[in-house]
C-alpha cells in the first residue's frame, strides 16, 4: 500500500456518515484512483458495513466498477446478509459464480449462508451447502460453523449436528455453535450432551448454556450452571437478570442485579435495561426510583436505550409524570422508540388527548412515525372513547405515511368501536377487512359483547371462533359472562360442562404489590399461608367497614355459577386485587400509594371496591390491569368508568 492509498484509507476511517464518504470518493476520482481495486474496495467496505443507511451507495459503487474482485463481491454479500432483505445476498453470490475468472472462497459461502440464516429459508441453505461441499469448503471451520448456525436458524437441529460430527477438527467456536443450535431447536438434552463432551470450554461456552436454559425457562438449571462457572463476566450477569425477569421471577432478577453491584461489577446496557424491564413488568416503582438515581449518578443517562427503558418502567409502574420527566430531560436525541414509548405510556393511563398532542409534536420534530407508533396512538383513542380521532389516525397512517395496516391495527379499530359500544360497526369493520381476521380480532369483539351484554352477536362471534380455535378456554369464559349477566344459567352450565369435558381451565387471576422493595403475589383460592391469611383478615375488616359506612353491596351478576347469593358474594369479594389492596393497607404507612399489577381485566365489583376504599381509607390506589391503568382517589377513577 503506497502513501496515497494509506492517506485515503485513513480519511475513510474517519467518515461516520455518507456525506463525508462521498467527498472522499470525489477526491479519489480527481486523483485518478477511481479504478484502483484496493482503494475502491476499502470505500465499498466502509459504505456497505461501517456507515448506516449507505448500502444503496455501496451497491452503486459496485455496479460502476468494471471488474470487481472476490473481495468486493464478498463485501456486498456480507452487507446484504446483514440488511433488512438478507435473501438478496444470494444475488451477488450467483453473479460471482457466473464469472469465469472468479471463484467463491470461504468468506463467500459463510456470508451467503448468514443471509439465508437471517431469513430462515432452508432450501437455498441446502443448495449452498451442496455447493460448499463441491468446492471442499463444507468442513472448513468458518463455513462449517456458519452451516451449523444456518440449520439451527431454520429449525433443523439434526442437520446441524450432522455437519458438526463430520468436521475433522472443530474449534471451541464450532462447539459453541452446535450447543446454541440445539437450544434454538428446543433440544435441551442434545445441548447438555454436547456441552458435556466439549474438550475445552471458554467463557462463551458457559454463557451459551446460561442463555439457553434461561430462554427455555429452565431457571433452576441456569442457576446451577451460573454457580459452577469458573469465572463470570457482565454477559453472565446480564443473562441471569434478563432471563429471570423475562420468566416472571422478578425478585430473583433484582437479587442478581444487587449482587452484581456488590461484586463491584459495573452494569452494562443489557443488565440495566433488563432490570428496568423486570421493574416494569412487576410494577416495582420504588426499586425503579432507586435504579433511576443509580443510573443518573453512574453516568448512564447518555445511553438512549436506558432512557427508553426508564420511560417504559415509570409508565408501567403507574407514574406517567416521572416518565414524562425522563422524556423531556433526555441528554441524547429522542428516537422513534422514545416517542412511541411516551405515547404508549400516556395511552395506558387514559391521557388520550395528551397522547394525540405528543404525536403531533413528534411529527413537527421531523421524526417519522412507524406502525408501532400508530398502534400506541390507536390504543390511546380506544381507551378514551375518541372514536373519530381514532378513525382519522387510521386513515392518516395509510394515506399520509403509506403504512399498510397490519392485523394489530385492525384489532385496535375493532377494540375502539367495541369499547364505545358500537358493536355493529365493529362487526361490519371486521367483515370489510382486506385481510382475513384472525382469532384475536374476533376475540376482541367477543370481549366487547361480554362487556356490553350483546348475546346475539356474542353467539355469532363465538361460532366463528369455534371454527378457528375451538379449545380456547377464554372464549368460553367470555360467552359465559354474557349468559351469566343475562341470568341464562342453563347456558352457563352447558358451557362449563363443555370446558370440563375438554379439560379446559380458566386462566387464574393474580395480582402483585410491592412493599419495602419486596413483591408479594396473590391468587384467589390459593393455599393459605402467613401472608394470605393476613390479607384475608384485613379484607374482611375492609368489607365490613365499606358496607357499614357507604352501603357497599357486592356486584355478583358476572359470577359464572348459578349458586346462592351469599356464595356469589364470597366469590367476588376474594378477587386477587382486593387481597393485594388489603395487604397493602395493612403493611404500608399512611400516605403511601398502593400500586397493584393484575394479569386480567379488572371486574366491575373490584373497580367499585377500589373507588370506595380510596374514599373511606383516604388512600390512592393505582391498578395496572391487562391493558391499562386505573388511578383511584377520593372515590373516583381516572378512567371515568370507561375501560
């Protein structure tokens, strides 16, 4: 490499966007080096790999170079394999094969196989495997390892294992690849067997086992591997935090994060966003506040993903004001994820008008909304009864931004009409959909029929669902609700017999509350223990006081059994969110907000009870149910009884 080539390559390395790269290209052209394969190869590589949104320019460079060599072809194959259209990486590979003076090398096959893996198409992967065999590359370390990964991504663990077994001298990377392949295909026994046979294990080998067990929900095995590791890095800790949080073991996820800090390890972006995600799922507001303080002091507020995770955490923990504060004070530029998270947070809390206003601010700032943004916007309209605004947003998405509605957007529109009791419009909207409605679409309408008591339409919708998903217990429960509300107990009994005969079980309702940074869970009908007994004792006291002071009478119309009135009252007064609220009143000091997370929709009786408790006990209660927040204060709810 001469001094001129060194100079241009050095300049290229400093280009972080396309504009300066184009300027370097212009100077290269002026100095007569435009046909130098080394310089042009480096320019192609930099535009294709190092600069985001410059792949189109790299392709034009490639097309205008008279005789591209193997390095240039490989560069383009590699870039396309990593793009949004990875299967296009086969085009330059095929084009290179047609050149009489060029031959694919190990990089050519590895990059093309990566493109096939990224789109999960097995057939072209098999064809590439055959060609690699003909050229003698199938047992090459680099190509063989990529073949293993390709078969794993395509769900073919048997072929992945076969490639591995035929490799004469697999290295530790190859061993790790086949363990990963077994996990991706759900073959835990195979992964354990290969891991046990590994002649040499590096840190990555242990981390692969951790991640595989965590993703499979085998938390006990993950914990055992973690304890046996000869050494751990930040990836190991992050895997445990994310894995336990993702599987609902929130206290354990928090415990791993605390232990990480006690060990003197600086958390990374993944561990921080992972523990914040656990806070968001558990509704652990107090721990979220502590994390926010740590993040600020440790200098992590410069990381965009951490800011976005904080917005999501505070929104889902019931404090949208804190989420807005993080959003407004971001030290880094806001991404589409930042705007969408904030819009979704406002939507969850019933601030529909604010969500729409923030959407307009996003448009004015020059950030282009995507399909997920519109889901959040439509969600905001749906939960506040803003039907016309929702219809306008749905129209704008397609007509102004050219975003073709996906099934989720249609589902939001059905929900919008259904919540507003415009059930016939919802049904007609489904019938006009240009794509076939799935079970979720019909289930959304069935839920609306259940809320508004439309028996005729509910039966029609249930018949559609019976054809698509006959064994879904939730559909039977929703129809039972409609019949129970109407007092049609014979029909309720018939549905329950069907559920028993088909071994269907209703999803149990659970609720969680955070007290002194510990998460307590409650399930109606669970076996008694010290915590649940205390909650039941306090709940009985609360119910007596509500009946005496404000004349509370349980709403039993949605109880799914034709049983005596006293039994119905006993059933409805033991719902999990009531137990969580009672335990919170018993344990938390006066003036503290009760923050409850529930997995199902809040029933009408629980909604009434929460309003009365907030009035009688002068306490604020924030409940996050399956789809939104309810903030109860002074006898009123933020949803204005529209949910």
